[in-house]
């Protein structure tokens, strides 16, 4: 019973912390923020790059060439390009110090030729550890099929892997790592922002009210007709006759109050619940608790008396407890309950985060939750 009581206290503490966090989010929900923090200029984005490469210098943790023919072929082709002919003796090429990898990177907008970016390396074969290996020169292709960067460098994984005769331990993912500033930009993707007289602002969280507020704020600052909300995600700008860079710099600093729809996001795997400030619940009654029968076996050893002819025996001891939920109460949430009232009622019922998830799903199924429910 003491153990169960301890669990209840821990659960209530977790709910209290969650309530404090949610109420803090509510208090700051109406705060103004800059336009640059809620929008992007459409067309300004990262470009993804990908390449296939070889990692050398591994300490016996590379691919088994008999199991990874693509690694063997890549190694032989690379040696041929360097003037080493091993094609006729391909079957004798057997090393555990190389691995085939996929190399990926995000090329930021406006990056120029000669600048460096980070790259990510992931094992493609059966290599067990890439730590300390050296990625050899690898071409990184864009979606257009062109080579935009070339990567090379020593891989760091931040993982720990150790193995003995009878036990092994692994912390992190040793088959995936990064090379800081490991790629050099060879070909940039041009984007002439200075002459884009009709750019569009894209909202990161699409909302029609927020789009209208952004357009109104821009028109107050820049003059009527400069901005127009096209849809919940886009605001069109007319910067004809203006310095585009200077105008965008002024616009992105303007304060605006974002408006968000009522939404509840649930992560069932971790038990995390995030609720927006506009979540409301219609009149509904909630009861939490079921009949629970707990059977505990505690065998005890019975010793015979001194100088007796008895034998040591194991005596079974069984303890059965029944929790019929008498201490649980039904809570009634009145119409248009706010987030604060919802959390307060959940706390009063002693409901933990896991149970809150089930309750919210049931309330949504009953049609009483006036918000979108997203379960991940």
C-alpha cells in the first residue's frame, strides 16, 4: 500500500509540473512576436545533397567484402582511378578496414562556392563502427543531378562501443556520424533576391487570421497595398520601386500577434501532451478507475527446531488485495471549460499523464473536445 501511495504522489507531481508548463504557455500565448519568427520568404530554402562514398582507416569494424559486393566494387574502382589495378585479383581483396557509406548534407540558401558545410555519414553495409574512419573524396549531388559539393574528412560519431569475450556495450549509434565542415561547395544554386519585386511570405503555421494580421501590419508600416493575404499560408508583397532587401529587413522586424487554432497533440510513446490555449470542452462527466485485483506471493522458509528430526520447508504466503476504485470520483466539466480548468479538474481526480491521454481521446470520441486531436 505504501508503494502504491508513493506512485500516486509521483504521478500527481508529474501532473502538477505539466499543469505549470501548460499555464505558462497560456500566459505567453497572446504575446507579440516578429514577422521573421513566424514566416519565411518563399523560395529561400535549403537544398538536400546526397552521395555514395568509401570510409577507410577503420579498426577492423568495416564491411565484410564477401557480404557487401558493392563495397568491393567501389574499392576496386577507386583504386583503378588512382592507377592501382586490382581487377584481376579481385577475389584476393579482403580487408575489414573500409566501409561503404551514404553521405548527406543540407546546403543552406545563398551559400557561395568555396564555403564549407557539415555532412552526415551513415553505414550502408554491415560495418559495426565508423568512429575514427576517414571519408574519402565524395561527390554530393543535388536534385538536379549536378555535383554541388565534395566531402572528405574524419568521422566523429559520439558513440561508445566496446566488446569482450562474453559481453559487449554500445552507447549511441556508431554506424552514423558527422564530419564538421567536411564538404566544400563547388557549385552554388543562384537565387536573386535583390530583384524579386513580388516575394511571398510563407507562414510556418498556416492560419488565416495570422496572415491577415501580417498583411495589416505591413501595410501600416510600408503603405496601403504593399501586402495582401492570399491564403492561410501565404502573404504576397508588392515591392515595386523599392529596395527589396531594405524593405524585407523592415518588414521582418514588425511585431504581430499570431493566432492559433485549438489543437491537442499527444505523443503516446512518451506520454507527452501539449494543449493550445484555445482548447475548450463542452459539458462532460469523467470517471477514472477500474476494479484491480492484486495477488502477491511471498514464500517463506520454515526451519525446524534445534536437535529435532524436522526438515526445512518452504511455506507459501499469499496476499490478495482488491481495489474497487471507491476512492475515485466522477468529475463534471461544465460547458466551455478552459485549459486551466481542465488541468485543475485532472489534478483533483489524481489523473496521471497516461490516463489523461485516454480521457482526451474518449472526450474527442464523445464530440465534447472542441479542438483538433493529433496522436503521434
